[in-house]
């Protein structure tokens, strides 16, 4: 059993807690331990508005991250925001009873990425991905016996689906279980093998370390294919990194789900929601996302190419559909768990 999520973390940061970031909100009122934030001279960090930047919060949302890394939370927060809108009354109660009244799923959607970087959470590093040993763009596919050596995102989803229903576990462990599921159902829909943050759509792909070793350009600056999909494309589509940005983007995608271009497809997105066969469903989701690598992401050799123009325009439909799909699917999964619990 994984350890409880509540810890005291001492972070030698010189960045302030940012008001209005993905890491502010009601969950701060539910803090269990203290993150100590001090400058090199041991003085307290003070934000630009004069506030004391020492924060009381739980590792359920290790916050106060520099704005430069906030993009990693945008995709996950958008998926979670969409999901929250499609919860049934039972699903809403299930989430509220575990996370706490007024705590949004978006506010904890990136907890798993932060947790995996801690000493206590390093055991979970391999839970975020499955490395498909396929041959894109000729052949794309995910095989559980070939690509998952006991620990991968497919088995992790099955494990935490079972755990979150286990009445013998404590509330703290159930919080951990649910936060993992919220994150992993985003990861597997977006598909990438080095998931320090929300990654589209190489999360089920081992090709050149999921695009990390494919050098490309974005607005003339050198980056890699992985970062271009992760960072620049998501930020541009969301319009920024604030809650207002991802909430507005989520509303656009929800309109497409309800009565727009996704309305005829959404049924297929949740064709597998049998929580008793969680590993089968997770594998199907991984295979679905992995297929995009042959369809577009790795269809051509992008090495050295500028991606901010026509390539980005071609990628946009895939990114937006996967985000919408991830949110709608996450809601269906939580609703199924709530109905069975």
C-alpha cells in the first residue's frame, strides 16, 4: 500500500505563491502540514503584493510552483474541469466526500506529477506511462505483455480503481487513490512516456524517448517535439495558464461534446467503462491515443522543422479532441465507481 499523502515538504524556492494560479483555492483551507518557503538568507519569501508566501497545504496539492512550470497543469486541469461538469449526482457526492466540500478536481489534477518527484512518491514514477515498443509511423500499437513489465499506467489505473472502492482504506488513502485516477485518465488519453506533466499525445510511445530526442523549432527557438506538444501547443490553445484560461477552454470543448462536432463521437469514447475490467479499458484507451502517433505526431520526420505554423494547425484537432475525450471519459469512470460503491 502506498504511503499517506500528508507530509511536511521543505522547498528551497525563491518563487512566491502565485495568487490566481492553478494552485490557489479552497483546498488551501484544508492543509495538514506546512511547506517552508525561505530565501537563501533564511528570510521568509514575500510575494509581489506584500503577502507572506509561507503556505499551509497538503501534498494533495504541492503548490507555489514557478509560473514557468504551470503549463504542465493546464491540460490536466482542463480535463478535470470538463469531467466535473459531467458527473452524476452520485459522482459529485463521491468526489466531494473524498476530496472535501468545494475542492475542485482541477485543483488536484496535477498532484501525481508533483508527488512522483518526492522521496515518498518516487515509487509511482512508472505509473504514468506505458512505453509502446512499436514502429511509428509504419505501425502503432500497445501490447500489455510486451510494453508493461508489471508497472505501467494500465495496471496503475486498475489498481487505483480497486483501491478507491476499498472500504478498509482511510480517507487519506482514498484521496490519494482518486487523485491518481484523475491524473492517470488524463495521461493515458494524451499518451506520453516521460510524463512529468500533461503530455500530448506520446504518452504511450517509446519512439526516441517520446519525442524528447527529436529537435524542432517553435517560433524560431529550438525545443523538442515532446515539449512542443506539451507546452507551446497546449498553452496557445488554452490562451494562457490561469484558471480563467483553462475554464474558458473547457466550456468551448463541452459545447462541442453537448451539441457540436463531438456529440456523435462521445458515445464511443466511453464504450469501455466497466470498472470490473479496468485493465482492459485502460489498455483500449492507451491503444486509442497511441494511434495518433501514426496518424499525425510521428507521421513525418519533424527534425529541425518549425512547428508553430501549419504543423500546429494540423495538430490542433487532435489535441482538442483528446482533451475533450479525456474529460468526458474521466467523468464516466468516476460515475461508474460511484454507482458501484
